[in-house]
């Protein structure tokens, strides 16, 4: 496994590579790394510069209570341990992504900015990170009727070309994933522990063999289950999704409840709540907190991708990534005034970028420097108007008609 010097620095500084001992410094937390990375960025330094001089020489002007030159240098001196770990992970089929890598999920960067894991570990098809998906969440001890409903949601989501995003727990998570599997759909599982055991589990063997599964974890592959990690991984489940369905929840308790409230508070993705006859339930309480009742019957998954409150119009703000060079900013294409003219300009640009091949929603968003919600709105409008073709398995979009051959339906 080969990592860039920049990515090596991120792994060395933020991943515990050796057994924790009283006389050895701990890896940097996300907050500590962000403070340190911000200082480097302001000083025109990059993480790989840490390999060119000693930390004591480079950090002479850096003053932080916990991130000291001694601690940084000690962590950087673990390159032998890193090499051994990379070789071991490669043998296990585990790959590594850092925030410095272009393949790092754009959804996580957009929603969490720098407050996302500096390093992600994965097993399975990395390409699934580029797909659109729906999180299906709920209780581990769900009723049989709720489990059956989760299975049906998994089937519907997969049948319409979207991935299931799951926490991999028993109950709702497992039934939703099994439903997707029955339709040869794709599944992303965010684990509450390391990947080493899960990657060899018979539970995931069939999906892994079909290349329809991605196991993901923000912690060291050999880490054991941790309640804190299990709770915090909820944000990654929502962060990787385009919408979320809560099948059943217990009010004021459990990861499903707290994860759903965190999503509502931060407005990451639309939260849809299924009506359930099981008791006790926190579903109605989630709706009172800001969730929406799921349409019954649910027919089109596209209907779940409603525009979010924030950034309804305008270009996406450039993410000032701390641990990678600022990407070249796309030339804004929304130069016209008025919603109709904006939509027409969008179609013109879509014609240009999809003339050779269809593109995913995220690829279109990135190419045109748009917000996710605006991209979803206009793609849906174009599909409804017959101006954009939407294909499934995987979901891709392509402009259909020549704008200059006639009058656009948006101008009528």
C-alpha cells in the first residue's frame, strides 16, 4: 500500500499505531490536528514538510498547550511502525483514505468541514463512496413488523439505484442491508469498531464477493467495540447519505434517537420518520423535533431528497481544507440573474459536461461548484421536464435536448 508523504503525516499524527503506554504520547485528536494544521497553513507549511526538518526546528513559533514539538516528533518517528501496519492492512485487504486524498468523501467535507476524521479505513469497493444513498436506521430490538418494513425499504432503495447506508447492527440495520442485497443493491456499513474482524466475517461474505459492499471505519482496524465510537459513528452514517429514514426509535434513549436529533439540529440531510405500530416509540417525538413523516406508500426515493434549508441558492462555498492544498476553484457558471435564467444556465453547462457520458449527482455538483440541495432541485426539475435523462444502477444523469433548437419549458 502506497501513501503520499502528506497522507503518511496525517496517519502518523492522528492514528495510534503502537500500544498505548504511559511514557508514549497519544495520537492527536481531531481538534488538536485542526489547530496544528491551521497553524501550518497560515505559515505556508504542508504536513509533508514535517519530514524535511525536525519538529523542534519547524515548530519554534508554535505554542499549544497539548501539541508540543516533542509530541509531534515522537509521533513522526513511528514510520517503521507505519510501514509494518500498512503492509499488514494491505494483506487484509484494508485500504486507507486521508483528508488529503481526492477520494475522501466530499459529502463529509461539505457537511462537517474540518470536523471529520483525518483518516478513514475501508474494506470493499471504494467506488461506492461516490454513490448516492439513503440511511435506514432503527432499534436493534425492533419488532418483526418494523424489521420487515426495513427490508422492504432496502429493496425499494436498491431497486431505484441507490445505496443503503447502515451501521451494521442487528435489527433494522441488518434487515435493510439484506433487503438491498436481495435486489443486488449496494450497501455501505459504518462500523463502531475496527475492520479486522468484520472483513473476515461470514455475515458480509456474499456482499463483499459481489463487490456491492463497503465497510468503513474512522478508527484503527484492530480497535475493539467502544460505546463512544458507536455513538459518534452516527454522524458518518448521516454524512454519507442524501436522506435518512428512521424506522423505529426509543424516545430519549439509544443511538438511533440521539443520531436523529443530531441530524435534525445540524440539518445534514432530510430526516423521514416511518409510522409504526410498535410501542414504545419515539417516532412521533422525532417528528415534533423537526423530522417529517415518511410518505406511505413510499414510491419514489427521489422524493426524499428535498432541498435543505441552508444554501438554497448560490455557489457552494470553497472549503478551506486544512490538510490539503486549496483546490482550483471552478469558474462560476451562474452568471445570469433570476431563477429561470439560472436554471437555463445550469442546463447549458450540464449539456457541456455530460455530452460524452452521464455523471453522478456528486460529480455534477463538484464540476459546476453548486450546493448539493440546488443540484438536487435542478436535476429533479430537469428529469420531470424531460430535459435530463436519469439512469439507475448506478444513478447517473445526462442532458437530453438541445437547448438552442427550441424553447425551454422553463421559459414558457
